[in-house]
C-alpha cells in the first residue's frame, strides 16, 4: 500500500556518504579501527557499562563489533564512532534504530571510567546530533536511559535533548525491568553548542 507521507530521506542517502570524522570541542569522533579492540573490550568489562548496556564481550566479539559498523552504515541502519581524546579512545557514541524514511535514530554512548566527569559524552552527543541533522538530514534523534542512571540524564540535558517522559517497565536489565526516561532533540531545536 503506498504511503501518503513522503519519506524524510530516501534509501541511499546515507550509504552514498563517507562516514565522517567529526571534531567535538577538543575531541575527535572517528570510525572504529581494528586496533581499537582493547578499548572496546575494556569498555564492556567495566561494571557500569555492563550494568547500563547489559552485555559483556569476548575478544572475538569485540573484533566483530568493530567490523560490523561499516556494514551497518551501508545498510543505513546504524553508525558508530570511537570518541578519541589526545589519540586515546575514551568512549563510544552511536546511532542505532536508524530509519531514514522516518528521519529518526536513537543515540547510545559510554565513556571509559578514567575519562568520566570531563563532559566527554555531552560534547560527543552534541556534535553527533548536529551532524545527524545538518548533514545526514534526520528530523529527530532520541535517547533512552534508565531512571536509575542520573549521570546519563545529565548528559542528555547538557546536549540539548529535551526530557519527554518516562516509559514504564520498558527495558530489561540484569536486575529486572527498568523505567526508561525518554529524551530527544529535533532538527528545529537550538544547538547547545551555539
Ligand atoms: C553516563 C556517562 C556516559 C557520562 O559520561 P561523561 O563523559 O562522564 O559525562 P559528564 O562528564 O558530563 O558527567 C555526567 C555526570 O556523570 C557524573 N560523573 C562525574 N564524574 C564522574 C566520574 N568520575 N565517574 C562517574 N560519574 C561521574 C556526574 O553526575 C555528572 O553530572 P554533573 O556534572 O551534573 O554532576 C558515563 O558515566 C558512562 O559511560 N557511564 C556508564 C555507561 C552509561 O551509563 N551509558 C549511558 C547509558 S544510557
């Protein structure tokens, strides 16, 4: 059945772009490289990242995780960047559940323990969202965090992602169902970086 609503973006709009390197107020967001495997492993070995991202990773899985990002880019379903500070990988940021025809995606991020508290995540998220609107052409980027994770709420607020409400019992964690806070930034919202 033909839709009466035009797609926000046509298929092919993302795959035709090269994944960019983005500069984020002193940080660099760049495509993952095979040599980043130890940083990915360290991330998924951290108890806080395991708690909120609900997964662990073997060495082989970390290799595959890195290797799959270009496929996701080509399939126009997701995009992942290593967040780099002074040549060191300090975190990850990604767009998942990407839907070009609806012009929407969900952002996800983590920062390695030693780099926390320096606004790495808000800087990366602000820059990624601005690119997603201005260059890719998305309309809405949303993010979800457990209501028990106030640090992530602060990241969303600092990056200009408006709090929209709470989805009750929406996500299963190792300790059971969590209520999830929804935040989003629209292409028409102000850029917090000015
Ligand atoms: C949440 C997270 C991404 C924040 O990244 P960040 O780059 O440290 O972000 P910020 O520096 O802006 O700090 C955000 C909040 O983290 C808390 N924080 C500050 N220093 C911290 C530290 N050393 N260790 C842990 N949390 C710290 C503070 O509450 C801060 O908010 P405030 O400055 O208003 O008090 C990071 O703590 C992390 O990766 N946590 C584990 C995984 C996770 O929660 N991912 C998000 C799932 S939705």
